[in-house]
C-alpha cells in the first residue's frame, strides 16, 4: 500500500467472536396478570324450556289461591256494605238465655199488685208514697242463688245512684239507644232508684234492673251481687231480648206495672 501502514490480517469469524463475547440483555420476565383484572365469567348453562310441567302446576295453584282469596275479600266487603249499620253490642252474652218464664211473670204481676195496694193504703192513711210502703228495700247482704252464696257488701262501699245512672247512660248509648235514654232512666228509677243493692220487698227481685231471681245476672258476670256495671249489662240484654228497646220496656211497665 502506498500509505506504508501494514495491513492487518482479518481473521475469519473475529466479528462473530466479539459479538459473542459482548454482554447480552436479559430477557424480560413473563407478564403477570394485573390484580385489577376480573376472572373471566363462568360459561353460561344452557336454559331449559320456560314452561315445564312443574312450573305450570305451581303457577296454576298460585293463581287459583290469589283469585280465591280476592273473591272472598270482595264478596265479604259487598256483604258488609249491604248490611244495615248496627251499633256496638256491649252485651257479650246471648240474650236468648234469659227467656220468658210465665211463673216469673206471675210473680212480677203479684208484686206489682201488692205494691199498688200498699200505695193506695198509704194514701188513705196520709203516708208519703216513698217511705215504708215503697217497693224497694236495701238488704244487709247481697242475695245468693244459682250456686252463689249470699255475699257481704264490700266494706266502706255505698251505693251511688248518680254514678250508676251516668254509667247506664253511656252503656245505653253504646247499644244504639241514645234517643231512648229517657225511657230507661224512668224505668229503672221506678224499679230500683238505680241502686245496685235494691231488692223488691214483694217479689225479691234484685239489683238495678230488678232481676228475678237476682242470680240470673250471673250470665253477665260472676260479680252480679255487687257490681253495677254487670247488673246494667244484664238489664240491657234483658230489655233487648224481650222488648227490643228501653221504650218498649217502659211502655209495657206503664201498662201492666212491671216489665
């Protein structure tokens, strides 16, 4: 060469050797799935037929029950709407158990006659109509009967006709007889003066409604001997069962002297 520099002899494979000796870049690690990625959904199961015999039976029974219950509610509502409005019945017992007893009615008639004779005699002798000849007396103990023994009145208690009358007015109104209160007030004024301990001196009838015998009132409560509310409850039931209303009972009492 003209440059005068010695020419290096190139050995075959020298470049490949240098490339092999040079450091190589390590391969990247395998990619990891990110935590935020959701797992793939499971494969969907194939759906069966929509209307299977079992489903048809269950659906039919359900529809029949709903339809039957709805029909019952509608029919009940229609029947209730067509029925006449009735007042609250506070009796709580069947008035039919009272019944009409001709023997008891005869005793009432005899007592009314005896009371009338006593009043006439008292008038001739100048006595007051309410006094020794009054038909009401107050016994020292409540009468028994019907399996009940005579009972002492509660110590310290005393009759309160005013409170009894107020209670009777409320219970009478609850029966739907508010307009007939005057009849009931006069009826039991005549019978007992609204005294729960009153006893008829001629017949032995007892209590505010003058039950004969007094033990009949046990059908309204076992405390019939001393409780005005129980006596009033029974008396209203008696009036309802036999006369229909207080004015019916008062009218009968005015005609024959008893009810």
